[in-house]
C-alpha cells in the first residue's frame, strides 16, 4: 500500500483564482526529445499580496523572468508539481522557459509524439505538462502561439484560432503564428505539427460566411475522412437549424492521430481525434463505425458552444459541458437516423455502462463532490447519465421551453466559466418553472427504483396507478431524498390502441399518446377516469427517466406490449423484460421450460413487414449476459451463458425457416451505403444469421452460409458479423477466417484492433490463452491505447472467461494494470473498473478479485489515477 496517500480535492473548497491572466504568448521550438516552450503571461492580482502558485508536472525549468528581469533561484520556490512566486506585484509580466520530451511522453498527456507527429492533449490537466500555469478551467485568456519546427518533418503547423503569420527560418526550419480571439481555459489549448495529408471543404453559414474545413490524416488515409467531413457539415447545419448556434471563426481544423487516450478532444477550432472516429470506408469500417464517427464528430463540434464558448467553472461541473453535449449529439443522430432505434441503443449503452457504475463502489453524482484524479471522472455517469438529466429537463419543459432555456443560458454565460446550477437556473427562469427538487439529480448518486402497482376499478371506470420511488444507498450517501422524476405512461385497450388518459381532477381533453406524470414524493397515487377496461400498462415510454422499474406483469401482457405498444421504446422494453424474466427463471431452475409465447412473439416481429428493419433487429435481440447479471444478487456467469444460449437455440429451432427467409429478404445488392435504411437491413439480416449460428454445429448448410458471408462480403459490416459468429464456433473455419482477416488487413492498425477484440470476447475456453499469446503479436502494443482497449479491455468484458473460477482472468487483468500504470496511468485506471465488481460474485471469486486489488495497491509509486480507482473499488 502507498505510504503517502494522494489527497482528495473537494467541491466545497472552491475559491476563485487570486490572479487574472490578461493574455498569454507561447513559443514552441519543436524537437522530439528537447522541445523548448517559452510562455509570456500578462497578469494582474485579484487578491494582492497572495503568492502565485503555478501548476507544473514533468517539466525542466530553464528560466523565470519578472517584467524582463531574470529571477534568481531564491526568488521563487520550485517543488515537484508547483512553481511559486511568493509576492508578485499587482500587475506584471511573467516569462517562463521550460523543456519537455515529447518523444518520451508515454502518458499522451501534454505535448507528445504520435507516429512522428507532435500533438497535444490538455484536458483535463495536461497543460501543466507543457509549461507552468494556473491549470484550472476558470482561468480564461487569449492565446497567441508561435510554432517553430523542421519544415521537412513538420510541414504542417497548427494551433487554435486564425493563422496570422508564417515564414521560413534558417537551417531548414519554418514558423507559424496563430491567434485565437476567444478567451479560453488552458485545457482547450492545442498544437499539432507534422507531415500530414489534408482533406478540404467549405461550409457556408446561415449568415453567409464561408468557413474553411480541413481534416488532417496520415498520408494515404485522407480519402477515408470523407464521411467525417460530411458529418461535420451536417452537424454545423443542424446546430444552426435546431439551436440557432452558428460557428464563430472562418477556419475549423480536425486532426486524426493514432495514439490518443480519449475518443476526441474539442480544442477551440482545432479538434484532435482518435483516428478510429475519423477514418472509414466500406472495406474497413462497419455500420457501427460510421454511426460512431457521425456522433463523435458532431459531439466535438457542438462543444464549440457548449464547452468552449461557455466552459466549466471547475472540474466538478464537467457534466455541464459533457452531459449537455451528449444530449445534443444524441438528438443529432436521432434526426440523421432512426429516432426510436437511437433511443434504444442509447438506453442499452446506459444500462451496460452507467447503471453498474451507479450500483458499485465507484458510484458518484453527475456533479461529484470530490476527486483525487479528475481524469477518473470522465465516466458514463458524467456523460451518459448527465445527458439523461438534460433530456428529463427537455421532457418536462418541452422543445420550446428547452430552447428558451438554452437561449437564456447562452445569453447569460457566453464567454464565461459556468456551473451546473447556472444552467438549471437558466432553464427555470426562462420558463417560470420550479426545478429546485430536480437539482437533486446533480447531487445524488444511484439509480432510482420505482415500484409500480396498477389496478382497474370497473365500477367507476377508473384506473388507479401507485408509484413508490426509492434510491439505494451509494458510497457516502446512505439515505436519499425523493427525486423529481418524469414518468411517461400509457394504457392499451384490447385492440392494442392507446386509451386517452385524463387525471381524476382534470377537465381538459385527455392525452391520447399516454401521460407524463411528475413524481416528486416517495409514494404517489394517480387516478385516471373514464377508462374502458385496459389490456396492458405501458411504463417509462421513451425511457423518460433513467430508473429501474419493478412491476408485476405476466408474459401474456408483455407479449401483447411487444406486438402493439405505440411507443417504440416501450415495445422493445417489453420484449427485454419478458426475456429477462424467462432467463432468470431458467437460471434459478435449469429444468424450467421457456414459455413458447416468447418465441412466438419474436416470430411475429420477424413477420411484420411494416416494422423498420433496424427496429426489428433490436427487438429480436436478447438482453446481454451483463444485463441479466445486473438482475442477480450473486452473479453466476456460467448459468447466465447457458440459459441465454438455450433460449437463442429455442428461437432458432422454432423459426429456422423464417430466419433463413429474413436473412435472404434483407440481402442488399448494389453499392454499399452507411445510411440508416441499408444499415438497418444489414442489422436484421445479421441478427437472423446469428440465431441460425446456434444450429451451425449440426447443420453444415448454416455453417457454410456463415463462412460464405465472411468470404464473399463486400463490406466490413457483413465480414465482421460473420467472423463474430465463427469465433464462438469450434470449427476449422474459425481459424481459417481469423488468419485470412489478419493477412487481408495486416497493414491497417485500426482494422487489426477489431481482430484483437474479437478473439478476446470469444466464448470458447481458449480465450485467455489466445489473449496472452496476442500480447506478443506485432499487432499489439502496451504503449498504444487503442490496442490496449481492443485486447485487454475486451477480455475484461468477456464475463464467461474473465470470471473463470480459478481466478486466472483476474490475475491476468491485474498483471496488465501493473504493467500499464507507469506507461499510461489514465488508460490503466480506466481499465481497472471490472475488478471493483467483486461484491457481485460468489465468495470464492470475491476473495480472488480483492487479492488482485490489494496486489495493485501494494505496487510502489502507483499513480494517483490508478490508486484512486483501486482503493475505492476495494473499500467502497
């Protein structure tokens, strides 16, 4: 265990900075191992007489000047992570020269090299690894940046804002000067320099300005940025149309790099992307990749207003920008594709990533109260649950009310570092709404549980609905107050039509598509009058709130909702809950037969030609093994896997011919398109084939069809779908396809990440041994985050093999964390979370998981990032 434990930072201790930065001029002389950085800070004291304490990390300090005078070492205090000027004047200029080693920066935070190109990542606290600065988001100033580098190796020199000057220098070097007219915090600073190809385009704003758009990639890959460019232009137009927000500069640059800790970064006018979210063509990218590129490009562009023009006062307010911007990118994708399918996918992702976080030792509110390392709070709670909180405000206020709130928020806070409370206040003030209780969503962790009971009173034609809410205890929050929860409900009649709903005291015209209820008390009862006898109750339509619902519904009622609910999400949800109930019954008693009505309902969906193909694909897909595990007090991974495979097999046997027909009917001839329609047909076709794969061991014709799809595919979606089925089959075609895939794409690192990941998630018993062998393969490197996530991260998501009873999966995981931590602590910490779920497994596995956490914590000089996650996981 560490002798000196890292100290937590608390939100309650926030104080405004003692110094104001009135401008910064940065000069970079770029060299791989000894880059010199000169910063000239124009400063004024807010609280005169206070020492100026600047942040710095892994820097070589060369000199410090105050108002042009070189300071002696006795005139400042240099510590491991700070530079202190004890008593500066009320107004002064501070010049600091530092040296950094980009080539040796394996943490990929600050200034580093990727494939020979210089790149920065400053969010959250990377700028302090470039120069000494007050590295906090509420310190905003205007930047002027001069970059000098070798012209041959770095012909492209980029920073934020506008290019104001460039020219040649002696010895084959050149320079560029960039000026960003908008004040920004240092986490939005960016620099890129290297030998890059460029894809250029023009966007004309609604006011008639021309904006030059450029996407930079490695040479030879620029053609694969075409879809990203199209997504960028559509994002810009959508933000103008939906939110009235126009881009504010005449240049917008994106750079794709292969080594990046995150997905992308919204630096003002110079977005830096992990290249997996830029590069795509039919041969190398799946439909899911295209959709992700569309969403991430939009997300980072939307940050221009919700994150850059209005930033966070402090890092506790991270969801102010991220939750809001995730909501905006989800809305964009919904408008570009299928709104119901997008909602289903977002909820599935929330349940897979955020609900377990809320139920585990790392649970925290979307606005945390403390942290040790802020990099650990780029979580599904801050992002995805944060988005759901924004969506609930949209639901409560309506589109017009939400837009009024957004306009007031922008008018009030443009150019400022704001808080979550100020955003909620803008929404409330613009609409005259009371959102005081709603603010609890920002301060209380955990997923609320709703206990719902409904009954029909035939004598007076009323339906009585009672809802009780409870939020389970989370670390540091044993008791919770009732939340303000919007719950959208509906009642269906015997023909599957919505019954108009009117509350007992209302005289208004009843609502015909259900009813939005506001839950504010621990228990509430609602009476709907004038109701004919209902056939089924529909709950949480559109997933109006991120809650768990407990309600007694029969399989017959859920099958009815699967077939008839007018709300697409609720229709899908009925099938998920029906399947979950059946699987839990089978796990509890393996001799329990599955209700044949469920398979019949799946068949009804497959036969319904009126359904959107993408929705049908979602509706026939069973809940994941992880989702089933979340419904068990003690997880039994083997029983979950066996039960789910058995239900899949029953469906395959029951509907063999229908699945074959579905497959054939959704085959597409002609050129590939990533658009929603064709992508939906491929999804349904491959969902049908995945069911048939359950019969492949006995039916040679089905195995041949899978292998044939792999061999003959003209797009990566179909090729990957077939390979995903083959990796779970113990047949010679499995290895042949894996070898072919490797040889076919041996020169493409991004595609080989898919190859690594597929082997790591195989359900076959040799998964761990394969993963261990792949650690030594040329396609893998512990220094490349994409590779680590593809192989090691994917294996930790393979519940069946990760939770091997002998603990071998846990030991492998801990070994990799210990190896990775000194290389890249951000990635190591984010990879650690699965070990923290030890409370959910049996006592034998618990002991093994805890032992691995203790082994990690015993490592000398463990990073604060990994220490925080490991210690909370063990103790929480």
